[in-house]
């Protein structure tokens, strides 16, 4: 299923009650082209891909990668931030496995534990003007236009505060050295993060 204008969202929510609650996506397998532009790969019949050639190539490449269960070369932990963020609990943590290089985007598996139950969070890649990939991210950080970021998906935890998904995130080609953030939709504070890590989009 592809992302859609806001006026179509109520219809979509009714069509997929097990996958959608409020605005966040439940765990699963997703190809992401934007916060409201995504495809669900494990919702019955396989969806048709996007029309644009570069997006379709990434869509098909990520599906094929999932099917062959290709090993993910990179792995890192997400932890609660220092004072500039907020801590949900002492048990809150995350784990990110990812391909260190992939054609057309960032391919990963994300698991989160001990967040708030049935709650929406924003997944973000955040750059730094002194590191690679910053200029490839679409949005300027408010108050610091040289630093850029990408809020690429809103997710929703289960009744135990957990989340587990395979994500293919379409990105511009290039080298990336970025942070990963999980932000609370209630106040946009960071609840899990990882400082800079590297991957390549071919």
C-alpha cells in the first residue's frame, strides 16, 4: 500500500486495522519513500511498485533481499540519550542491523524494547555539516540550516512497548555518516539514539 493524501487516511485505516493504529505503522516489512509514502510488503498480496524507474529498482531490490534472507553486515545498539533527550525507562533499548552498502537506499532491521505501549514514535536520520551524507538529507534543522535530517517514518509500538520491522528507506546515492534517532511524537524529544555510523547508498 502506498502513502496517500491526508483525506484518504481514514479509508486506509479502516482497510488495515491490524497494521494501523492512530498514525503509526505496526511492525512488519516496509519500503519507505517518505513519511506518508510507503509500501507494506507483508499485508497479503504483494503491492505493485512505484512508477518511477529508480524507485521501482529499489522496491524490487529490497523485496529480493528480504526473500533471500541476505545477512546484514552492520549492527549497532540504540541507547537512551543524555540530558538533551529523555529516558522512558532503564530497560529501554534498541538494536539496528543494516547493510553497509545497498543499491538505492538504506536496508535495515530495527528492533525496539520497553518504550511506551501502543505509542507513536518518529524514526529519523540526522546529519552533521562536517560529515558525509548531511547534504543528501531533505530537511534543515530548525535554527541550524547547515545541519540536515530526515524524519522518514512514524511507527507504533505494541502493547508491550516493543517494535520489530524490516525497513528499506529510499535515499540519494552517496556515503552517509549520520545519527539514528527515535523521537516521541508527543513532544519530539529523542528517546533512543545512536551517534554517527556509516553506510553507502550505491
